[in-house]
C-alpha cells in the first residue's frame, strides 16, 4: 500500500512570567515556555539577582540518533521542534519533549499537550471504536505514569476547542524540579495501526503536537503541583 506523505510538527511558544515580593504580600514566581521561543524575565535587569525561567526542548531529528555532532559532549537538541515525513499507520516515532529548570529556584511543573486537526483525528478513531480504538489521544504518548519516581499525573479536564479544532491534555509533574534539572514527558508517539491510508488524510496531510510547559515557584506554595497551580491560577 502506498501512503501519502504525512508530517508531524511540534511547535512551541515561550513566555516566562515573574512575580514580585513586596512588603507584607507574597506573590509567587511563575514561568511559562514551550518548544519554540524562550523569553527570560528575571526579577531585575542584569544585576545578578536570581532568575525564574523554564525551557522546553527535544533531541533533534537529524538522522544521527542523538549523536554529539559539535563535540560539546551533548546530543543535538532543538527548541524549534522537529518535522517528520511519510508517517504511516502503526509508526512509532521518537520524540522526547523535555522540561528544564533554567532558573535558580525549585519549580512545580505542568505541561499542556495540544493536538490540532482534532475533528479529523477523532472521526478516524471513531471508525474503529468497535476494534477498541479510543479517541483519547493520550494513548498515543508513552507518558511515564509511575514506572519511575517522580512521574506524571494526567489532569481530569480535557479541553476541546472547536474554533481552533484542537484538543489539549494537561499533565502535572509529581516532584519538584530543581535548578538545572530536566524531566521528559514522553519519548514516543504511536500512530494507531488500525488506521488505513484514508484515515491519515488529515487537513493539509499533517497534524501537529504543541507541548507547552508552565513553571511555578515550589517554595511556600503547597505540597504538590496541582494544588499550587490551582491556587495561583484559580483552576
């Protein structure tokens, strides 16, 4: 069977927010980033005071399997996201969006994973519901739910946006992410093998996965990420 060329894009945004401590008032540090752009904001400008920042990156899909090309001791990474061509049903794709604490404080972390072309993907999944295929796209991602510690906890809320034709899943990291530490959300994306060629013809013959990380000051904000984010953003 000949498959059309398909593409998966991972894009990202980056926003780092900052809170200020004033006399008698506690405002929590917070930061947001995803995998394309990183805007770093400290609590002052260039005076050496601590920063509160977060980054998202993944290993580059350059055909070298993470080989250290530039000799700096690290595999090649990208903040721009990867592009994958000729995606076929049953493919298992290497992808490892990784959150890094690039600031100076311990952080609580949550990550939003957004799939676009949701209506087409949902329709394709529903065609094979009797074969056990689910419309929960979290099953496409091999997220660590507890094989190692700390792991990730999925949020109960799933956000469908009909205007942008997207679906978004949220995950909370179960531990504190210390300065310079990293944590990977998933390492594989699995395309259902039950799909046929016509099921893979999404809008423009591609779909994208956007991974957006948010960081919040861990000190003095509670005992876990879910409670801290709920208190700060009123979730």
